[in-house]
C-alpha cells in the first residue's frame, strides 16, 4: 500500500535547540526522524503515532516514525519533518542552476512498514554513511 | 579580531556579561545578559528557547582541538596538513561561514583567493535564491527598527518565526510600541501565508493557507491585483488553493497600509520556483510602492550568514558561489555553488567552516565529499567533523571569542564573549592555515 | 643621525600649490613617512634616491567625495553581476588580492585602482551611522589609500527633534557624540528632511527649503542652518558636506542658491553641485537648462562656500545615494532594478543602474554643466574635481576630465558630438579658459585637502605625509594622468607604472571633537526607546580602526 504525499521539511524549535545540544544527542535525532502527519491522513491510513513508515522520493528513501501533527497544523496530503540529515536524503543533487536543492515540497510515496521492524536499526542506517 | 572590552562586573564567582549578542539565528539579539560561573553560562537572560540552548550548551569540553584522520593531533600538525590539502587540490572549495565572525570570514576569502578555489557560504542553500532574485529586480527594504517603528501590516510568507526566530515578533515585527505605531500589536495587522498552519499562524490576525508549490502563482495573482487587472476567480482558486476574494481583501489591506512589510522564508526559496518565487515577491513589493510604502526582508537563518554575504561581496564583488580558479572572481550559482560542485564530483578537496554538509546536502554531494580530503571547523561534533581528514574543534563565537556579526538586516553588531575556551577560534585557525598556504605558494601580500 | 633612512626624490618638476611652488625643479626629502627639510649636513646621503628629472611631482591625489565603502556600496556591488562580468578583472598576484571592477569595484580593487591613478586619500561621502562599523570593516580591506567617511545626519530624528524643540546645545552635543561614536570625519546632509518624508509616505519628499517635514515640523532650511552653525562651533576640520534638496530636478538651482544662503556665512561645502544647477520648470525636460553662471557668481562672491562638481561622463554606471526619494525617481525614469533601504532613525538609500548618453539633451547638458563649474569658479581652491563616483562616472575618469579642462580644443570637439541644443542651453561653448598643471594640482589635491582641513595632505612641505605622485609628462593630459610613473604613500613606493609594489593598508582619518557630555543621557533615553540595537553596542570602538589618525579640530 503506497500513498503519495508532499513533504515539507522545516525548522522546529526542538530541532534548533538540538543543534546546540549536539547532533548525536537523542533529542536531535528523534526530531529529525519524526514525521508529522495530519490526523485525517492517520485515520484514513489507519496508522498511529510510533508506527514506522518508509518515504521514497525520486532520489532516495528513508525510514521514519510517525507522529500526529498538532491540531490543524497540517492539511491532509502534506507531511512535515524537521529539516536535517534524514530529510536531505530525499533531496536531489540537481539544483536547476540555482545552487539550492529543492528541499521543500518534495513528492514522496509513503509505505507503512510492518510494526516496528526498523526502529533502532533505522537510526543506525541513517547515520552510518556519515562516518 | 575586534573584541570590544567585556563590560562586566565581577561578583565572586559570578560574572555578568551585559548586552551580549546571541548568534544562533538571524535576529542577532544583542540584549542578552549572561551569568557566567566557572566558565559556564548558567543563565542567559532575555534569550529565547533557541538562544538559551545556544548559550547553555556551548560548554568547555575536553575534546582535542584537532583531529587528523580521526586521531588527536597537535594544532601545528593540523594547520600543516590543512594547508597541504588545500594547496594540492585542483578544485578546492571553501564553504560554510554562516556561524563565524566577519573577521574569520575575511581570512577564508583570502585563502580561496590564494589557492584559486571556490568561496561559497550557506547562503547558497538558504536565501541564495533571494540573492539571485535581488540581482534581477532589486529590493525595497529597511532595517528592523523601521518595522518596529512604522510597520502596520506585517505579512509572513513561507516563514515560521515562532520556531525559527522566536523573538522576531516581540523585538521587531509585531509587539514593539514604535514611534508611529504607539499601541504596538494593536496598531498592526499580521498575516501569515503558508502551506501549513504553523505555530506562527496562531499569532496572526489572518492566516491564508495556500496550495503547496503555488507561491509563484499566488504572488503573481497579487501583482495583477495591485495593477487592477481582472482575474478569473475559478482559475485563481485552482492555481493557488485560495479564493480570489481572499486575495482581493489582502490587496485592499496592502494598499490601505501605511507601511507594509513582507518577511519571507525558505518556504519560498527551497520550494520549486526558488528565485522565481522570491523575485515575484520582491517585484510585488516594488509595485506596492506606487500605492504606499512597502518593504520586504528575507528572514535570514544562521547568526552571521548576512555577514558572510557582505564579506564575500566586498572582497569579490559577488555574494556567494565565487570561483577563483582563473585567478579572479567569477560568479555562477548552480555552477560554482558547493552542493553542485560536490554532486557533480568536481571538487577535489574542501574546507567546511561552521556548517554540516554531511548532514544537510544531497546524498550524491555527501558521497563525493566523503571521498575527498577535507578540513572541518566546528564547535560541535557533527557528521561533517567525523568524516573530515582534519577536524578542528573550535571556540564558539559570541561565547568564547569576539568579532562582528551582521544581523539579518545588514546591521553589524559586536560580540561580547563570556569566557575563554582552550580551543582556538575560527579566526585563529584560518589565519594559521592562511599563513602556511601563503608560504607554500610564495604569496607575500 | 647617520643611520636615519632618508629617501630623496631628485630634480623633479614640483607642483605644490599650497606652498606656492608652481613647476620648480627641486629635491624632496622623506623620512619616516613624512616630508622633511633637506638635511643640513651635506654628507648625509639618502638610502634611496629616486631620479625624477624630467618628471612632474605632485602631492598624492585627494578624492573628497566618492562612494567606496559601507552598506549601500556593497549592495551595489552584489546587485550587478552582469556589470562585473563584462568588466575588467584584477588577477591575484603574489602580493595583491584579486578583484572585480564594473561601476563599483570590490574593496581591494578600489584601493589598487585609486593608488594606480595617483590618489592616496579618499572619503566615502555617505555612511548611515548604523552602518559605520561596516564601513570601517571595508576600509581595512581597501588598501593603499588613507580614507574616512562622512556620516549621514540630515534626516536624523534626534537632529530634527532638537531643532523642533529649540534645543540647539543638544543638537551640537549630539553631532559631536555621533561623529565620535561612529569614528566619522564630517557631518553629511543628504536631502535634509526629504528622506524622512520619503520614509513616511508613498513617493514622499520635500520640494523646497521651507516645506515642513511632517511629524517633526522642521524645514530643510532649519536643518541646514542649525547643523552648519553647530558644526562650525564644534570647530570641525570639514564642518558640513551638503547634498542639497531636489537633486536632478529642473529648476533646482533656486533650491541650491537658497541652501548656500542658509549657511548664513558659515563654512559649508556643497557637493556634486552639477546635479543641482538646473533651470527649467516643473519637471519639464524641454525647458531644462544650465544655471551655472548664476550659482558660480554666488560662489565667487562668498568665500565661506566651497563646491565639488560631480562631473557626469557618458556611459553606464550605478547610481547610489542616501537620497531615498531620488533613488525612487531614478528607478522610475530608467525602469531597471531598484534597491531602496531605510535605516531606522537615521537615513535612506537608493540604488539603480543608469546610463548617460551624449545624444540625450539632458545627459549632455549635465556633462556640460559639470565642465562649466570648473571653468566659472574663479578661485580653483574652492572647486574640487569629483564624479561623485560612481554616480556621474568612475573615479577612473579623472584623467579624462583633466584633459577636458586643460585642452579647450578637445573640449569643443567633444561638445560638438553632443546633442546640438546643449550649445544653446548653457555657456560651455563660450568658455575658453584652460587649466594649468598648477590649477589641476589644486583641484585634485591641494584644494580638497585644505577644504577638508587636513594639515598633512595635499602639499609637500615639511611635516606633510609623504604621499607623492610622479607623472611622466605627455602632451595628451589624459595619458599623462592615467598612468603615473610612481606613487609614494607614507614614504613607501606603492605603485610603479601601474604595478602594485607595496600594498600597505592605509589609515582611517576621523575626528573626535569636544562636545558637551551632558547630552549623552538624553541621547541614550531617546536611543533606547526607538533603536533596535542596544545603546552600548552602537559606538564603534578603536579595534575597528586598524591604523588611524585623529585629525585635530580647528584652533
């Protein structure tokens, strides 16, 4: 079952604080891999907070954990994630002559993963390539 | 370095640094009172949540100041190796700089000049498209105090200052009781235009949720309305996701305002259309000046990204993405911008200063960066410092070192450091590297 | 004594008008960066002897009005990559940084090019106080020349408020404080009052000297008179530098005349007066004409007034001004990109690309009016060469202007290429005065140095800074002046035949006048109410000055 969404990565205050606390600290890591979804979409897809999903863009694929977007912050069809290591894996290297990768408004497909298959190993995967 | 005298009074064990400057975001609040105890900031009065995290988490650490290939090394060895990497490269890239003081940025530009490399800053993946738009149509803008003293219609477009610039509303844009808006918030109307109802939207009088990736269409709708051109209501709704009547109401307010202000964010620059989006907004602002006074401002992100634009511009003539390979500066976004040179596997060595491309660049750019020798300077352990050939763990500007920082409105502000760090600052490290680079290349400027 | 390292410039033909030397063959002795008397002991030999026989020796050039550093200059650089891309570039060498040119060169390029032209001192004419720190940072990256700036005051809220409240002493104290806090050289008025009106409403400006500035209820005339008087009482070396209201508008000559009268006999400098010397009515270009004769008559009979010209040269450039409403006007005339920025409590700014065409009546008249000014002011000590770089053209056009002044045949040839009506609308065709080398030495160095109150610049007497330019004579004066044989700064040879030898940084010239400190709490109270930065973070401290010199106030 895959669904099409538009993904908006952006700043959150927890992510901003996390930068100062340290990017390898749990707060930051949790922020950048938490995917916000509208309550309407969550109901439609019959998913709940804490479920793992895979997002795939033209460029890449990441596994992240769902949280419900705060009341009416997100319209249906839109996903939000704190900008960072994970969201940038979905961005293309092509900047269309601007120097700026298309980092917001990314077309993604979403697959719900079998419960908690990924969890900790996903975190490991996401950071392994950085070393 | 220009380190103004620390204005402080010493109470036993507790030092107060008044009017310290927070460099976390582009607001560059310079009214923070720091309480310092045992080389640790215990309180940052008036700082926002991001500022508190900034001041309270940059503590002394016992990490080595320099790592070569992940192993502790002396600073001298680090400087030597860094200079060799940069002078051996055929296509070196120096990037970052948005969290360094201007004094360090100037040295970085010199190094790029001497080695015939690229100098680029995080502007290229922030408001670089706004810079390109400005080169297309210009910009009508003002200092933030003008907004505080005059602004009566404040519109945020694709920007969420409640989370990215938490004191923006209180210090500059909504709450201040200004000369011509004596009742503060009551004298102002706040409009938020975004694809999602952000925390900032809660502070607004009017929230206009637009269709994702329809900023360009929405801005041109407003340009048409400013000129009095009739539009097809159905098409406007399908193009922008918003009823024409809502845009008409907004335009009426814009024309009726005495001093209107657009603050725009990465919702415009990072979304499809990029500089075409920001160009539409800058052009709309210009159009509005035929009716009233109207200005726009990008809500710049990191503490001194605006300083980086200024320093690179005054030294090279261009704001970012500047290539010195032919012995003089050339500018071409998309060609000489860092993420492109990496994704296309062109750069063969790099120096990453106060930035984290290993976390924030595309996968293809990261893979190439990981395959070439590079130097990293950061105050923290990051994915970028971990994969660097030479990593310098540096002192934090504004906390340990002085210098100059440009607020998002190009106002330069001095830093008042709170306590010393055992690590060298960006300026010191870059100066030492520059000295060696010059020696290797026979430069005696 | 014998170990002292003298330099001698031998047997050059020296033009040092401040010391009454008009083309005499002499030796000049230099020690520790200054001109000195020849040592009395004939056995003393110079360590370095520069043979200047057959060459012309003058003090280093002094540009008293240009835009080379600070916020708007930098915006103008980054706004026009298309201009830079097609312009000359400066390659990095083993002793110089690379750079870009175009209408607004990068900082290093600015310093090298000024020095290459034989100029050793230059003043940026319009820096907003809030951007002072920025200007000083750029100065440190602008090598080879000494430099300073004028700080914008003509639309400052505290200035207007003090005048409104009849608090003259507060005004005077504030001016002293602001100069010291920004490490500036002189007060600058730009469209006094008009910029504030622009900031407050659509298309706003003032149209004359007696129009009230809304909210503050003061007139441009009051601002000009009070600031000028206060500046003279502060004994500033260069009391006040005035960009009049109504720049560029047909009929503006009357405003200019009234501005000179508003000085009330005090010393004052009217800048780029070419742009303020137009007859004609109500923005009607068909009646546009020169009023230089009337204005120059006033200048000739009022020794308290000095002017620089703001010569226009044909070609493309970038207009930049602290006159916000002017920027708006020009952007509507030319339709190109436009930058405008208003600075809280202080000032405005406008930038737009422009092009002067010799076939345009207006542009050709502007060109002719500039030349009329040089030729109609009788005393060369009171008219200074400037292009208002880059507004009328680049400082690099100075040699061309010199040729126009020294060679009337060529001047008339160029006039003949212009729009034919220029001959009727002005008097240039009737002026056959030719400048001498001594006159040129006055309007490019000795005069501006005197007007600026710089005791050690613009002359070659003992005690002067050893800033010296040596030219190879040529019958084409443009050729002679565009490539000096040698340029010496602070006693060091910095340029030889266009090659940079020793790019020293140069120093910042600023004033620290005595003022009544009692005013500071009042300023602070006002400041903290309205500014967006903290009071203590506003003044520019010494660390930004690298090398500097405080120029003394008048005795």
